[in-house]
C-alpha cells in the first residue's frame, strides 16, 4: 500500500491527498513535520520537503507535480487528460495553483517571523 507523508496544513500535501482520494487509491497518511528535530522526511526526500509518497517497493516520490503525475498514471480513472494539448492545459493550471500556494506559504512564514528577525 502507498504511504503519503505530509502535514495537515500543507496545501501540497492536500493536493496529493485529494488525488489519491479522487482516484480511490488506498493509502496510509502519516503526519511528519519537516521542521521538527526528529523528522523522518530527510530519509525520503533529500530536500527535506513534503509531501512524499512512498511506494510499496520503498521508492520515494517527491514534489507535488511529480506525485500527482504518478497517481494519475496508476489510476484507473484519469483526472489528467492523455492528449498533449489538454494535458498541457491541466498542467498549466496546476502550475498557476502551485504558484499561488507558494505565495500564500511565504506570506504565512513572514507573518510567523519574529520581529527581531
């Protein structure tokens, strides 16, 4: 069974979880905070970022666009079109959504920053 590692407040983890749920792919979900001293994320992703999808053979898949591509490829019900043009359109929307999420994460990090920093 696949295992997804992430956090509840990560928009990228949510994207991967939604792909798994919409595709009816059984999986385990493990919460692991990359900023914690005891995080296990670095064992699966050298960038120490979430989400990480662990395959049954222990191969790790990281970066949410790579994970969503993988999930769609193993799914019986395709969420991403196969034809080149329509696939590009969906992936372009994914890039825009990821860019918006990147900006939101940066805003949150700035708001959490201590005044002296």
